[in-house]
C-alpha cells in the first residue's frame, strides 16, 4: 500500500487506500540475499543523542523484482487503477517509491498491464501466486505438495510478519505471511479471499 501510495502521491498519514483497493504481491525474480555494511545512529536527526554511531550489517535482497496486483471495485474513468496506470506508463511517480528502507530507492522502470476483470473465489483447492496468510486465504495442501516430482516441486517456503491492514485512527493490523521464495505457485485447499484472473490464468491472494 505504501508503494502504491507513493506512486499516487498520497501522504503517509492518509490511510484511505485501505478502504478503496486490495493488493497482492508475487516474487518475480530469482531470490537471493547479501549482507552490506550499515551505519546506525542513536536518537533522532539533529538531537544531542545523535552523536554516537555504530557500524553493523544488514541483509538485503539482491535486485528484487515483484509483481503487484491491485484490485478495485466499480472501475470509473477517474479510478485509482486508471490514475496509477497513467503514472506508471509515464514513469512519473508523484513521490519516490522505495523498498523497505528510504535508502533503497525502487526502480521506476515499471511494466504495467492492461486492466482486466477478476472475481473472488472460495471453497476450492487451487494453486495460488503470491504471498498469502494461512487460515485467511486457505491452508497448504500437503497431500499435493508431497506428490510433486523434484522438477515440479520448486517450493522454497518461508514466513514473515507484515502489515495486513489498518483501522481508524491508527490501529495497525499485522499477520504472518507465507511466500514461495522461488516465485512459483503454491497449492492451497479450501481457499478464500482469492482473486481469480481468467485472462492470466492466475489465482492471487489479496488483502
């Protein structure tokens, strides 16, 4: 949501996007990490406590690339999808988007798709593309995972805590997300909150 808000020029304290759109995120590049040196300072910039610093290292993703899905109901001429599509085609985000930390500026070499139709599906077993929340989107289909061949089974699954949403005024809601680091689809059963996009043959967890 922060990334989309940056492109649209929405101020960081404006949480209206959470009521207007839903998003899904999929890894679309080879995932590997490296450690880089990092200088940290105590206190806030300009404060007396900001005189001490320490050198450490942080683990970062090398050349990350993601596919972001944005879902909006009742598309109109001045819809969020229309505005973000225009800004991304022009490669002119209103604010500079970044990934994780403000020092890690995101590339503006975006690739944008056409707007296509999707529909929510539930109570079925299917392979999904993107980060999902176990229980909220469905459960891992271990029976299917165990029957995959070595060539098919490219599942390198990990979990991380992330921001799921926000309620007024500033009640942040977190959840544990599951993602396949190799970017392929993951089999789930009894799915819900899944967006089926027939034009792309995709089932995408959205939140």
